[in-house]
């Protein structure tokens, strides 16, 4: 079945460091891929998405490219800030007959220290 | 902002009591979902709805029921709350084609004592 694998962390970085969170997936169809971010005590916010191969999603300095050949959707940011401290979830969505089946990775906790 | 409101946001209840969580959306989207989030288990789908009065079970539906009598409201009921149902509950909606995007509400923190 469909699945998402991502590094679980926790990841600790100094402010202005480069961030990469790896995400790989397995899917039988042609899913859409997403990154969600969850700040403490809050819900999941959509960070970025890509709906087909070679699409690049970007938002707030974060980027991820849909790589079908490597089944990957790695999240990157060139210079992290303390405010980026959160849990990041990689996910895929595959539309079924009556709903959108969404598979989430386990989440990666990121702490950015000044 | 996907226009999703959950209520209550926080609740403490006793074992054996029924509890209803409400999800309200403002944009008439067809698909709505209830998830629970637990450490070590991530997000798991409880129930979903694909229209008024059209609902179906997700992967962890035991002990839960849902109703959708209006497009904008999706109710989750814990028929007889147990401590294992202490969790954070998120409502979500699907928006757009192709590659429907799931947007989440802010969550309802439920503690069963």
C-alpha cells in the first residue's frame, strides 16, 4: 500500500543554517505530495504542495520538488529562523472513489536555536 | 484560512459519557474528515463524509460515530468515552482538483478521565 517515510528527528539547527528534511514515498498511482507544519498547540498548516512530477512547491522560503524517479519530496530551506521551530509532516494524497486518502509521515521535529 | 471551525477546542470528560465534537466549514466543500493525532501513531482517519448524509469509516472508527445533516457541519460523537480516546481531534476538508488539498482545523483537545 501507499506509505510515506521521513526522518523523524529531532533535528536541532542553529539560526541561519541550511535545512533538509528527507521524505520518500511509495504509491501505486500518481499522488499529490504535501508538506504540513504544526506549531505547538496548533493544527496542521499546509506549507507547500506539488501535484505532478518535477513540480516545485515553495512557500515562506521552503521548497520541495516532486521527484518521481527517486520517489522523493525533500523539504529544504536555505536559512532557518527560530520561528521555524515546529513539527513538519510529509504527506501524499491519492483521490479514491469517495474520498481523498491521505498518508502522513511520522513527522520531523525541528528546533532552531539562536 | 480554509474557514474551518472546531468546537469545543478543549474538553475534559468522564469515562462513559457521550461527547460530541463539531466541525463547521464556511465554503460548502463536499469532503470532510475527522482525524485523531496521538504520539507514536501520527494522524489516523476516523471517519469521512462525501456529502450530506454520506459518511464512511476510516481506519480507527470503533467507538465513534458521525453525522452530516448539513453541508457545513460534520459532527463526531464518542458514544461512551474511554481513556484511550484521550487525543487531539482534527477536522479537515478537501479542496480543489486535481490533487485535492487537505486543510485542517485547529484541533479539539479531549481528555477522558
